[in-house]
C-alpha cells in the first residue's frame, strides 16, 4: 500500500488483532511511524521478531516503519494519533491503563464497534468518561464496510472518519486515506457509532437465516427491517437519519450480513445449524462483537421504550436457548404493522 505522504506522523495502534494489525500496516505503508501495542508481552515480542501476525493476519508482512511494543504508556505518550483497536468490551479497561498520560493535542480514533455492557454507552462516551482532560473534539471513530482480510490484501475499501469536530475528522481522513482505502468525513458520531455497532446484531440474524437454509427473500427482509431498528434507535438518541444511508449505515450492514469474512454472520449461521453459542465462540480466535452488544442493546432499547424485534429475537436465541427456527417464525407471526412506525 505504498503512498507518498506530505507530513508523516507518529501513530499508536492499541490492539494487535486482525483489524488493528491491518490498520497499522496500512498506516506504516503510507509513511507514518507506527507503534503497534499488543496486550500480551510475549505476543508483542513474537510479532516484532517475526514481522508478521501469523495468528490473525498470516502472510501480511510488516513495513519497516511499523514497530510492535510492550509499553502502553510510552506508546500513547509519543503518538500524535492513538487508534484504539481493542474489543469494545475491553476498551474501558485499556483506556484506564493510560488515563494518567497527558492527551493534550492528541486525537483518539476508535475503531472497535460495540455498545458497552451495563452502561449502554457508545465507545466515544467510554473514552470521554475514562480519560481525564479528553475533549469531544479530540475523539473520532473510523467505521464503515471494511474487513481486515480485504483491506490487508489491498481490496478497494471506503470508510468514514467521524467526529463532532469536522477539523478532527479531516485530520483522521488525511492520516488514513490512500488510493485504495478511501475515507469520507462525517460529524454525526451518534449515528455512525450506533449503526456500526448494531449492524453486528442484525448480521447474526442474517447468519441464522443462512444456517436454517432460508433464501434471499428472508435475508433481504432481515437487512431491511434491521436497518429500521437501527434507524429507530439512532434517531431516539439524536442521530441524523441521513447517516443510516451512508457507509456506516446501510454500507456496513450489507457487507456484515453477506460477507464470508463476517464473524457475526458466522456465529448466527452456526447457531442456525443447531450448534450452541458457547461451542461456536470457543473455537473462534477472534471476537464476534455482536454477541455482547446484543445484550447491551436489548437493555438500552428497553430503557428507551423502543421496539427492536429482530434484536430481541437474536437475544432470545443467544442467551435464552430459543431454537433459531422458532425465533424466525415468531418474527413472521407478529401482528402486521405499517412499514414506517
């Protein structure tokens, strides 16, 4: 992914999973100095020695300007931009670990998609609540239809850099944009975060449909009515409805519901085939964010008095043992309604 860069930056990427590693490679290939932090010291040492993430991204070699490090404080202290690429439910704990580092002048770019359990908070809210002195204008999200497997192998990809500060969003755009990784700007952080997180739940429902052997009509219905649920929740929280038609909305929803790379779709598919959630999760070496986000969103929507039947059906299938086919048939048997309500 080599590309000329007018002003190289020092960028920290926290989290050496498939997505964190992919973004670190992309940024380093663009000419930035990248410090990739791995949670486990022994894993960090192996990555630096082998110059490849054989566990999560085999075959993608590290550019010379990418270095894997163990010291979280030093990484954050030195960076101009800090990318948080840890699982959503681990974000608070990770942020707390560097909360004593001054963040003046820095931008925090979160790429994890999820809603925090118990609090129902979006990832930007978790960061602002956890990191003293951090202001909303310093926080951004990089979301959109993007799987590590395709980005790492230079497949054309479009995403959105979002912050309540347009200037911050544009700085993130400038840092990440390449000839094959096209970055748009958005300032609706609520809409982008909600859409990018809840779509993982809908992808589990889409996978469940695949596992049951249902056809294209069922998949189209799940995607469309899933978008309606995402739209209701985001609107209730104050988002711009137009965001739902963008990259973090319908774009990310479609790719996550259809792609063979989608971990959330895979979880739903396996459960649709009759397997237990615990069995499916135990054999995966990466996180399916939609599982715990589903629990968080059910609690959040109940508190807001919102109707999210697909999300509720996924919750019952994942956590209450309801058979996948029964969950689908009960959705179909609900009282008829107007399309927009």
